[in-house]
C-alpha cells in the first residue's frame, strides 16, 4: 500500500482537520465530532445534512456551503457514521425550519441516519429523510437492500440545496429531492480496485486486461467482469443499462454527470463524455448541462460512472442556481 | 495498460471534442486545430493563450473562460504543440489589445511558442511572453534548461487573467504575471508513474515501498528516491526545499496550492494540506487562500505538489477576483 498518510487510524481525523484548515471561509469543524458545518449559516432556511463513510471525497464535506449542504458527517473509511455523530450534525444546523437528511442507500447509513432522526425528533426537531438509490447495476448487493446510492446523490445535494436556499419549506425541499431521485440513474465501471488505509491491501483484484462493470463505490461486486474494451463500447454499455430503466426518451432534456472514481485522468473522462453526448444526441435527448470530474470517488479506484437526470423546468432552474462550496474549486 | 480510451492515436482529438461538447457554455473548438477558445469573448481586453502537451488536464483547456485564459493549445500527450497551432490560437483570440503567452518552461514549449509569437508579430499582432519555472526540484532536467514550470502556472493564469479581465494593458498584464512567477515556487513527489497512451507502458518504475521526490509532471527524474514515509515527513521535506529559496518569511502572506497529480485521493491531499497549514503557522506565515485538488496532473500518476505564492495587495485582490471556467467545476 502506498499512500500519503500518517496513520491509517487517524486518517479521517487528519483529513477533516486539513479540509477545515484549507477552507476556513467555507467550513467549520463541529467540536468533538466528525462533522463539518457551513461557516456562514443562514438562519431562515431548511438545512441539509448528508454524509456516510469517508473515502468518497469531495463527497460529502466538499459540498458543504451556500446552495448545497449545511453539514456533512464523516464515518471511518467506507463505514457508516454512528447515530450520535449524525444527531450532533442535525442539532448543529437546525434553526427551527427543519432538517432534510440525504442518505445514500446502504443499510448501515439508512439505519444510523434513521436512529439519529428519531433522537432529533425526540428533541422536537423536524426531520425528513430521502434515500438515494441511483445505481442501476445491481439490486441487493453486499451492504444494500435495493439499489445503491452513488454519484447521482450529488445532484440531490445540488437541487435540494438550491430549493432550501430559496426559502422553501421542509416538505417542498423533500419533494424536490424525491423528484431528483426518481429521475436520476447511474452506472459505473472500474479498471482497478482501491485500498482502504486500515486494511492495507486492495479490496479485490482484477486481471491486467479485465474490467468490472457495475461495481459499487466501495468495491462491491458489479454485474460482471469482462476484457477491457474501447471507451466507446464501455460508454455504450453503461448507457444501455441506464436506458433499460425506461426513464429517458427522445425529446427529454437531461443533465449528465461523468464522475471519476479517483484515479482516472480527466482526459479519459472527457473521451467518455464525448461519446455520451453523441449517443444522447442520436436518441434525441437534449443535454442541458454536463459535469465532468471527481465528485463521488472511491479512494484511488480507476474507473468512472455516468449519471443522467431527467429535467423539468423546476429542476433545471435549481440546477443552475448559484452554489459555492470547496469542491466547486472556486478561485 | 488499462485506460478508458478508444485509440491512443486519437486520444487528444477525442478529449478536445469531449471537452467542448461537455462545456458548450464555456468553450469552442477552433476548427481544424487542437485549440479551445473562450465562448463568450470580450473584445476589449488583452487575451491570454497557454497550453502545452496534453495529459495535464484540467490544464490548460479547463482554465479557459472568464477571468483566466482565452485559448489553450493542446499538443500530443506530453509533447509541445507545434508553432502553427499556437499561431492559430493567437490569431483566434487577438482583438487588437495584444496577447500574452503563458509558457511552462520546457525547451520544446518555449521554442514553439516563440516561433508562433514571431509569426503573429509579423502579422502586426502585439505579443508578449512569460515563462513559468516554479519547480524548485532540479535545474536543467530532461527537457528543460533552468527550472521546470509546473502547478504554479495555474496561479499565473488566474492572476494575469484577472488583470486582463479588469482591462489592464498588455504591459501591465505581463508585469503582474512576472510578479507571480517571481513569488511562486513548487515542489512535488510521486508514488507511482504514469503511462503515455501511445507508449502503452509506465514511464518508469518505482519499488513498492519507494517514492520519488521532485519528479516532473512528465515523469522526469527528481532529486532522489527514498522509502515512502509519513505524509507529515513528506510534506515537511517538500516545504523545506521550497523554503530554501529564501522567498517566504515570517510575516508574509501566501496562497497555497496542494495539487494532485491524477491518482491521489483528495483525502490524502487534505492530510498534506493540514500539515502545510501547521508548518506555515509555526513559521509565522499567514495563509490567505488554499486550493486543494487536481489542477495540473500527470495522467494517472499518484503524488502531489505543493505551491506557495507570496502575496501583496495587488496579487491578493486579483486572486480573489471572480473567474468562471470548466475546471472550476461550477454547478
């Protein structure tokens, strides 16, 4: 294992400290907890809390800021945060307008965020939850009942965050988050595994000419392995699986997210993105906006995922609303 | 070699098409050339052209847009663009106010951008040049006389771009670029090599427990190799080399750029950034702004560089000016 770290046992703590020290204009650390909160809180809006295991950076701490999240809770690498951590994040950001929890669909996350919500509700805090499940690869995998939540989650952060920033009620913020979840699907592939620092060895192995289709962001098995082929064929295969969902049709307008899993050069992501544009154009689907980069990573895994979000007027407007967070790499 | 590409011979072409198709609101392709230009050109400003070999994405095409570059020229992977390509970029963006070329110090780049400048000047276009050389690792390496230009180049793009956007003259834009170059230094390290697509095999090898200190962004040799150690010790070693330049002193204010080389998780970059904050604080150096992410990559190389820029009031104001380009990952 080659990593630029000090001690696997402290890596999340040191990362959070580094993140907050690097972006003091955006972030604060919630004293005593693995939680980062928005620096300049607005007191008159619904607040959003997300999080999950670490190792997916910039998700989720990098998306804390204006127009997106109010707090992110960081578990150990690839491990759900405990209920008390989530509970503290909820208490830290609530201002009486209510809190929406954005949870990726992993059994541990769902259970622990649920418990935290109950604890907060016992304190009289209004809490609602949405569970993202955009990954069409497999149902009921290693740590999940149903579909997994992956990169499409970032689109929920963005759109629900914009709705909250605009002053909407908790019910309306939840409703738009649910609409994003209903309209978004993702599919990924990997060329190489990643190594959890505390484990010290790769989570699985792939042969030199092999790729895995549909792998999860913690290295969970995908649909199958096959010999690596061209970017065009890989892209077509991922899109075919997404199109099998029967959501995206000729005449629709979509947003596209080409997400790198950590070690894939932007050059390759742009080759994939170019093919996505071509395929969607051929299908008569209009692209309103494309995002290309590392949004939801899996440590140093090589590979990518493609997410589509079908837009209506409301979603399109909220997607375009201003946001300002560390992961948007503002100069 | 495992890459998500179609054909090594077409990868730059396909990347540029993908980049422009992904970000039509920002970028245009200069028909027939490996050049991307700013979509909504301002006609009353000095224009900036940069570029170099491909494989460093988002540099440089990702920094084309408001407040940064007006065009980026993309050579083959790790290969200087030819003079005619640079010449066409200059012609495409010039509006009579003059063009500043921002060149990373590699002999091929310097020669080819020089020739392009002469061709443009013969057409009556005002052209000035600056050459970035922020890498303190080594003098006179594989493809360079003097120091190499690496991630600090992005700070030149940002600050000179802001100066141009504000309406300054060509002389003043060049002067502020020179000030950034004089005040910025970088130092990097690598844990793993990268593979040029057309070569198909890694550019060098490192043992499983080895790292290279001071390696260039094309895999050029650094100062030495040694056994991998902690993030804190690596960071201290990189900073010590930068501090040996006698530029950064107690009482100074700086900007910090923690740059990932392609395959290093953001988690690790934040661990490094946390240590940088601590060391600078101990030295009495104030940090005005920290950037953490993949700005100037080396394909899928694992590793990072640290850049410092000493600020004065002008540089600080220009660094903070608004910019809007694809690599700033605007939502």
